[in-house]
């Protein structure tokens, strides 16, 4: 038996185009990477903002084990009741006490006699003034380590500096930290000195013929005119963005990390 956990994470799924990409590629990616555990960020899956019970259960049917969220986790009020009942559907843990849903969980890994802790946190720079994600991480990591040293963190944040600072803060205490929210994949995937795998942003799963998944003409008007314009989801140039990592089952350290982008971006040059 392998002494490594193969973990596949899929970045922010945006609207119907993102769901269609997951339908098309997730089952084959699970096979390709022999993924033992699959996590997807679904906070933008319903019409580009929020999610619902039907979508969540559909993601489970495709092979996802846990679904993380972010600042749009509460965008659709009809999901609130369901959030209370499903511990595999996460929203950022550092929302104030009393907010619906779960911010972390400890889960059985199918086929392995070990568990993995998954934490969802949200940054505060240029975002809502939530509780401190750094100190929230301190107590929840200590709590999870009572049962397992396999710990995955989805850090949903706007500022690159805050994501990087957080990764350094938990280096050696978390197995993998992935940044989400900004929807643009970064190229800084690496393993930090104490064994934490890290990437600043995994990127989105959806239409790249867009401005971060939304209709580009509307986005341009918002910047040109500085007046409100209702966003709508985009279509075209659809791509799935994710991250594959391997974690040592004994130490909880990340031993391999690589981006997953399907189809890949290609540089076009004139012949």
C-alpha cells in the first residue's frame, strides 16, 4: 500500500460553464491522478454567485468528497437550511459565531485507514472584516491534529500578500494551503521549507472569455463609467483549473505539487 495520499483540488467553479467542465473532466482526472480525496470550491457555481443543494449533490455524484466556499457562500439564501445539515459543505470558518454551516471537518479517506482535516478560511484585506483567520487557524489546526496530521486549507482571499503570509504562518502545520477567490491561476506552486504545499491562487473553472468568469463587456462598462451594472456569467474559452498534491501519510508533509489546467493555456505566435 502507498504511503501517500493523492489529493485533487478543483478551483472556483463558476456558473453553468464551470459545472459542465466538471461533468466532462472530473471523473477522468480522478482516474488519471488516482485521487484518493477530491475537494472542489463551489461558491460561484449557481449563476456565478452562491450554490444550492442540487449542485452540491451533483458534485458529490461526480466524485467530490468536500466542497469549500468563500465570500459568496451565503449569496443564495435558499441553501442556508441545507448548510446546517451537510458537514461536507464548508464555508469560511472565521465568519462570526452563529453563521449557518460548517467551517471545517475531519473526514474519512475512502480506502485508507486515515482521516483528513479540511479547513475553509477567508482573508480580510479588501474583504469583509471577519474574525482573524490566522488565530482561527491556530486553534482549529491544534484540534484537528488530535485526530490526524493530514490538513488541507482553502484560504479564500483577495490579497496575494495575505495568502502568502498565511502560508508561511502555517508552514509545517498544514499539509497544503491553496489560495482561491481571484480566479486567475498563479505559477508559484511550491513546497515551503517545513513541508506545506502552497499556491497563491489555483484559478477558476469556467469561461476565460470573460473578466474573472463574468461577461467582459459589462465588466468594462463598470470600470469605464464607475456606475453599477449587473454582472452576468460568461461563456467561451472554458477551462478547468485545479491542483494535484501528494501528502505523506505518516508525516503529513506535502511531497509533490502540480497545477492542473485543462485545456492548458498555449502561447500563440505568428508563423
